[in-house]
């Protein structure tokens, strides 16, 4: 699913921290909450100003400080943005330290209190094409984790492209420069543009999810794979489909981790819709009789990692670590990261299916679709991945505002396996390789990965 730059900047708020923290209450004298003040985030190039009942984000680099998102304090230490994203701040025993949690995501971000805004945040920002170029380049240089893995010399990119920019460079020309700079990354979590221009693309040989492609695939699946199924039913605005297959097997298709509720609904509403779907699907009677479950993530545009974890929690009776997150936190050293934070899967207090699972994946399995796939790697019980490698983008996305009003989006985190590896770039490989929604598969009315899954789950 294509994400516009403005939407991606908003989505940055909904990625990277857990809503599990309870905010501090007001001070004993009834004054500001103890979270009031100015806080620098560990990593993420961000300073938060939490004063007078408001939240203001400042996006910082070595050459800039630009105002980002805003929010209002709805109760002590809890802030809501205009897009209904809820952020929760809790001070730690050392009152100059705090944790930031954001509804709809996993993990948390560490904050350190600072006495005042950085000097760059108190004066007008430099403008013009050259200033915009420098902020764009610096945002990637200080945060992007995968230059070495992708064989990109970002200093060399600057040396090549900055001489092409001058005071009279037009907006369209500058967009073209930025597009050409990031195109070799082949990173579906990287985009740049504005209302009139947009660029993003994925790993070569893959198709990024769109509503049209999802609809075409779903029609193919219902017509071919589910023709003998019972109780085919949609949930969450059609983004979740379940059917009982012959042989006491189930089929669960999830095309994204969001969009289940009305447009603009908060995470709590999305979670409620997912829970409603899972309660209807994973009943006590069904989890007792199922001999196998196919989870189809082959066209999944991502969304909330927390919703993916919520699915995993209905598939286990034992707690385990899904993955570990860390973020770049030294602008000058790409090898330095925040302390890795384990993200756990804990059994849900609801009926759970713990039998064999076949997970269908492909190049259109993106972001939160991939983090669920990764969360199932160490699931107790049998899990077999079938299809093609996932897209290879796991990190939360950072939305960066540029001085000329354009925007850029980039990743800054790694999702680590228990051995300390990542799947960024090549994606998570299948155990059993099968073609996924190729022209030949469509033309010959085939679905090789689905058929292989049924054979595996016999």
C-alpha cells in the first residue's frame, strides 16, 4: 500500500514504542506533571518540548533543527496528536530520565531531560536548495543503518550530487536529485516528495502492495483456493479473511495491520476490531479441532507491529522473544546503537491455537507483515514458511521535514534475531520456495504456495 510522504511522517509517530507505560500523575502541589520539560531522545534525532500542556517535536541534525509534529496533553503525561496518535511519557527513578511509549507500536524510546532547547532550535532555520540538500543528506547520514550492507558510500553520494545544487535549483530539480540519491538503496521504507512529487520503490523483482493488487489477489484466492471452503468471512474492512478448509485446516489471510476501523480511528479502535476478528475466528471449538492453520501474509502492506504481536499471542501457550529492537544513536558512528530491547510474545487470555502453522510470504509481505513473520520464527510448535522472501524492511519509519516543505522518510532501526542477525535487505527466506502470484500463476489458475501449504499440513 503506497504511503504518501505526509502520511508517512504521521505514521512515524505510530512506530517504535509501546503503550504499556502508565503516565505520571500531577505534582503534589497540583502543578505541571513531572514529565514537563525538554527531553532529548536516545537516537532518532529528536528533541521533545513538553510544556504548558503541549508537545512539540524538534527534528535535529548536525546542521539543522526543524519543527515536527505537535500534540496536546489529554491527561498528565499523555499526549494526543491531531491524527489521534497517543504518546505516553513516564519518568524513571532518576527524574532526568523518562520513557516514551506510543500506542500501536512495540518497545520504547529513552529520554533524557536537558536544560533548554538546542541553540539551533531557537533561531530561524536556513532555507533554500542548498540548506534543504544538507538537511536531507544529514538525516540519512546520521540515522540510516544499512549503507554498509547495501554497499553505498553516502559521503561519495554527497560529493557527487551537492555540486548539482545551487541557489536557483528548482523544486522539481531538487526532487530529482533526492530521488536519484536514494534510488540505489532499493528500500521500501525510504521515500521523498511533496504533494506534487513522490518517489519510493522496493527490492528489485518484487511488487509493493497496492489496493488494486490486493483486490486482484484476493479475488484469485477466493475463486480458486477457497472454492471448497466453509464459512468464508471477512473482518476489519475486508483486511482479514478466514475460512475453514477441508481436512480440519484453517485459512487466515491478513492484508495489513491497520485500516480495520474507520479512517482516522485511534489504535485502541484498531486493536478492538482485530480482537473481535480473532475472537470470532479462534473459538474454543475451532482451536480444538484444527489440525493446521495457513496464515497468508503474501500481500501485506504493514502497519502496527503491536497488532502483529497480538496475532502471535493467539498462537502460543508459552512466552518467548519475538525479536529485539535497537536504533542508531550516534550520528558520527553507524556502528553504535541503543541498548537492544527484547519484544516478547505472551500467551493471550483467550482461546489459542498452538498446532502446526504454514506462513505464506512473498515480496509483497512488507514491514509489519514481516515483523509478524519474524515473531513466528521462534514460536513453540511447528512453523513452516512457504513462498518467496519477504520485502526486507522492518524498522519503524522516521518522517523528516525539509526546509523547503518537502518530506523524507527513512528507517533507523534494526530488528534482531536471537543470533543478532537482521533480515533487512534480502528479507526473510521461506523454508519451501514456491512462486507467488506471478503472471504464469494467474494465467494458469495456480497457487503453488497455497497448495504446498495444504500438503505440508496434511
